[in-house]
């Protein structure tokens, strides 16, 4: 199908909302939304504020979320994930919408001595190679943040000519659920963590930026990002690519349709540190007419 511009799609969606605006008071129906952990705050706060329906949010690592739906353990009305490829690789959906981008950063804890060493360290990874710095990350088998951390380190190994970088930095005891990772700063459990820029911005944690060649947020380096990959537990291999977020609607009720229009507009993500591109929303696959009209 031909791609439609962001302006064309949002104009069409706005027309659909206007057509139903005079039909009486909107009943505050419940819409169940299963989201990536990095979307939890934006969905619970801003999405809810911008949507008439009652948004019931559950947050999980995106791989885990996709599996829960595929295995019949969850039946959400809307699913929003931190890697759109999971819709085809795990959930096997016929379509989805790409709605936002992000980039990887190294957040650090300014309240710990080890955390403050990240501030001006050159290069940024030097303190991480020492046992005295406690690092946090997520499980690559459960969410994209985990395997994107591996991608960053793989790209950094080449960029900085440090072939053993990942082995020097990573250990098995560093993983936390995505929804809890930055909360470890508050307890002093970690001094630094590989996170999305949005996660650090919305919690006001300081962070070190990576060069565009390795932070997975610049489409200009897509070919370079593709030199990295990770094999999911189901055997599917994920290849490195510019970070994108996607969403799919699984219910055709009016409240769900209206909420999904807000989801794919992306406006609810702007204040949370996500990147919104002119090309979004990008509709992929056999998109229902109720979305494209």
C-alpha cells in the first residue's frame, strides 16, 4: 500500500473524531493497554490525560509482552512495543503503526561516588570496566532495551577499537526488569544503567550521550547498526536498527478506536523525551480501513 504522510493520516483521524463529537456525552469506557516498560509513565499519565476512555495500563518488557499475548495470557485492546519487528516475529500481526523513536544513553547516579565518576570520564566506558561501579541493564531475552544494550556495546567495541569491551563491562548479576531499572538509583543499588533517553529525561536523571554511530537513534547509521544482532528465545534473530516504537489495535470498539488514534498521533510522547519524526505514524501491513480512513 502507498505510504501516507503524517499530516494526511492525522487529518483523516481528526475528521473521524469530529464526526462523532456531536453524538452525546462520551461514556468513560475501559481500554486495556499493554505497553513496553519505557512507555509506562507516558501511558499512565499523558495518554490517559489526552484520552476520554479509562486507560488501564500494564507495562512489561516488550518481548515478554508480545509473548503474553501470543500465548493467550493477555488480551489487551491495544499493544505498544519498543520494537515494531516483534509484531511480526512474535505476535504475527497483520499490521501495525510505527509511532516514535528514541536513543540509548548511559544514565548515572549522582548520589553515589562511583556514579559521579561517570560524569566526566573519558571515555565513558572506562569506569564501567572497574568492579567498583555497579551497572544496571535489562534482560535481552525479555525486552529490546536489553538486546539494544548489547548492540551498543558491540558497536562501541568497533568504534573505540576495544574488542573485549562487552566482556569487560557485562556480568550476569546486572539485569533488572525494565519497569524497575531506574528505580534502583533511588535505593543506591546501581551507579549507572543503559537506558533510553526518554527514561532518563522523564525521571530527570543525568546521563552520558553516545555518538550517533552507536546510540541506535540515527537513521543515517542504519546500515552500521545492522552489523549487530541477537537471537530471541523463540529462535528469531533481531538485527540492530534505528530504535522505533510501534502499536497495534486489537479491538474495534469505539473507545478503543478513539484511544488508538491518540496513541498513533504520538503527541502523548513528546514531553517524555521520545523522538517524533515527520514520517510518523507510519502504517505497515494490511491496515484496517477504520484506521486509514
